[in-house]
C-alpha cells in the first residue's frame, strides 16, 4: 500500500455484517478500515454481508476512508466476496491464511478480470496476504513478490493457535521480524504486532508492542478495537525529540550546500555522522509528522469503553 500518501499505520477490522459499527467506522481514527467477510461474519450472515458491502464501500469511500476487504481464504468463497467488493473506492483485498504465491496469483488473476469488467484502472486493487501459519514464513519471499502484493500482514492469533501456544511476545516477535524483513526486501509494507490482538484493556501494552514492531521496521499494525487504533497511532507518531532531530539534520544538510556548490556526502550533527541514509530517515520523520492529517481529534490511548458486545470491535 505504499505510494505518494503515507501508508496506513492503523488498520481496523470491522465485521461487514455489523451495520451499527460500519455506520460509525469513519469516526474511529484508523488510517485504514478492513471490512471483514471472513472470521468476523458468521456463516449464516455472509450473504447478507456481501449484499450490503457495495453500499458501505461507496459511503465510506465518500468519507475519504482507505478501504480494504478481507475475503474468505478459499477460492469458492473469495470469488463471491470479490464480486461484492471490487468497485471504486476499494484499495486492497486481504487474503487470509496465505501460504504460497500460487494462491495470491489466482486471486490477482480474478482481480484482473473484474477491473476490466467494471472499468477500473488496471492494478488499482492491491493484495495483502495475511500470514497465519508457520509454513507461510518459509514462503515469505514468494508472497511478498507475488502479483499485486502491496503489503504483508501478520495474523498473530491464528499463528499461535497453529503452534498450539498462547500468543505471547516471546512467540510472536520472531515471526514479526521475518515478515518485516521479507516485506522490506521486496519494497512492500508490513503490518505486524508482537502481541495478542485480544488485548483490549491494556493500551499501554499495545503502545509498547507497536513501538517494538516499529523499531524492527514495521509500517503499522492490525487492530480489532478503536482503543487499539489510538495506541498504534500514538506509537507510530514521531515525538517532539524525533522531529527536532530531523529538523536539525535537514537544516544542517541544506545549509552545507548551495545551488552552485552541492552539499558534501557527509556532515556532522550533534556529534554524529550524517550521510544520505540518515538524511532520508530524517526527511521521512518530517513527512510522517506533517503529511498525515487526522480525521478527527485523536483520543488519548485510554482503556476502551465497554457498553455491549457490539462495542468489542
């Protein structure tokens, strides 16, 4: 999902059958919304969710939302999901339980046909494989380089279940690292969190885990509750010290050169060497601080409000 605009930091799952949650989705502060047709929708409600999906995409697209649809994992399911989902405003399709590049290629081929049929720009809908099994770790390079892939994402709960263990940071950190490295090597984004997504009442733990993933190079994280959104956004926002450092670096670099005399390859700032890679990082910090307007006043990452079952996502 890389491009001229900053990639999303927080991607919030919303069951595509929950009208009440979808009505308020654009107010949750997430950088992207994942309209879920897989685990979030009971089997008995999937057809209803598909029927309602086009109207939800149209409305949320008009609100300026970055929209992703998570389909079923098997072709017999995702083909029906794509029929409902592919339309103007859809940015990506998330393929769950992605284990090999062939599955992604089959999905990409189906998208080719639907884009042509519906008059969409070729390649306008990208694919995000969701890594949920240990076996998928050994296919990461192929998944990251498969057709249309714009990001890799990590399904921590299913991954831990496949191992038969609890989704603790000790279990999840290494897979996160592998996913981030594979994504970076192939120029795509990565969405990982070395923490159970079921943690709803400890926003500080989500911030800590998101900062740990960010330090490894992750682009952002998946969320299942608005309280997690605020925590992830806080973890990925540069703090005042980061911004001040970036301004010193870029200011010193600009001052070291003129139109007639380019800046040298290396300068010194705060007793440290600054070369092209460090300058690039400083510019990225400033871009992330200024290039991502908030959709609504951000709430501090406090404990999530619990008013009923419909508010647990």
